[in-house]
């Protein structure tokens, strides 16, 4: 189990996150999402014991991870920016990790090399970005870690290899009972991979729930009326987004979905449709403060003479 307990991380006067807590149980995958710069990588590095938190603690199986060499041999951190020894081959890197991780499996290594069809004797710096990502995943799973911290680990993989990587990760968690904390910008890949999802926003977790809970707590309605209605007519609804296209109105709501649907029916619409939200739609609803008008951004500049101040 991974426990992030009231963790605060600062760099000088800048606070990345404050009082943040989350738990990744055994045999589960926790997906971490957030906008660029929200602190996902910093949180993963803090969880890996690379950064020391200013407040709080990260514990794995009830032991603090920072400065704990014994626990770090049960942990594998796969960063977004990969690093391999200069001129190393996959075979050479496997021996490097085998010397550090007592649970490293040569059999697993050979089978994964075969699955991803990589040449273990070819220099890794000659691999493509996607092939390097596959090589790191092979090394990661071959160490048989109890705790996996994965930062954008499927980035650069083609759809077929991404599907293979996801199946292997799910199988590994099921067989080994590992705890996985993974960040990704690809919300579709987290939706069918993770048991729980956290949205990091503004130094805190704005959302922390199971994937199943998202369907129950968020919903999109499309409604139309035979009369004119305005935004003010929907006061009291837990609206995250409101959009109008002619007479068709789209509402994204959270909370008690059933009661809000009953309120909509009481308004006697001529059309009422209800749709579940994808993880990406929930993310957008949480992150967007409002719809911005982008019209006019690409119009030609005014003539310079017209913009000169009059004397």
C-alpha cells in the first residue's frame, strides 16, 4: 500500500501542493491527472523518495520511503524523461538492475523482450522514443516491484504497443498484488486501466474517487423547450458547464443526478436526454472556469494609422 499523508512540497517560496493525501491500496492502480505544471511529476518524485516533503510523509507498507534503501528496492520509478547509461544495451541495463533489485527475474525479462520484439544487444540510444519507453517498461516489470510509480509511461507508444503495455500492467497487478500510481495526459487510457483517479489542481486534489463513482456523480443533459429560456432559469442546478446551440441546451451537472433530472422534467421540456460523462469530460468540467470566446483572435491587425493616438 502507498500512503501519501498530508504532504506539502515547496521549492523556495513556491508551494507545489499542500496537505495532500491519497492512498493506493494493494492490487490497485491509481491514476493521477492534472494540467501541465500542476505538480504530478513532483508528487511522483516525492512518493519515490527523491524529494523530501516539507510536511507530511509518504509511507509504503507503513514505512517512510525517504532515505529508506530497503524499501526502495521494492519500488520502481519510471520517469517521463528516460535515462539509460551511455551506449548501454537492454541486456547491459538488465544486469545493472539485477544487481540492485533482489527480485529481478531473468525469465520475465526474456519473455518481455520477446513480447515487445526488441533486440537486447542493440544500443538503446539508437531506439526510437517509443522503443525506449518499451525498454524501460521491460526493465520495470522484470524487477518485480511491489510499488510502481509511472510518469507518462505510455507516451510515444503506438496503439498496439500501448494496448500490450496496459494488458501486461493489469496482469502484473493481478498476479503480484502491486500498488501502482500512474500519471497520464491520455485520460482515455486511464479510464479503463485505473481503479481510482485523482485530479491535481491548485495545490490540492480537486477530485479523488473511483472510476465507477464518476459515472454516478457526473452527468450531461441535453434539453430543448418550446419557449425561450435563459441561463437564469437553471439557477439551483449544480451546473459545471452550460452551453446553448439554438434551442438545444447542454448541461453538465454533478451531485444528485436523479433529483436534478426530476427538476428538469418539471420544467416540461420537449426534449430531455441523459448521457454519462467520460473521464475526459469530467476533467474538462472540473478544470474550466467557463467557456471563453475565441472569436476574433485571428482577425488582421488594424491599420497602423488607425491605431495612432490623435493629436
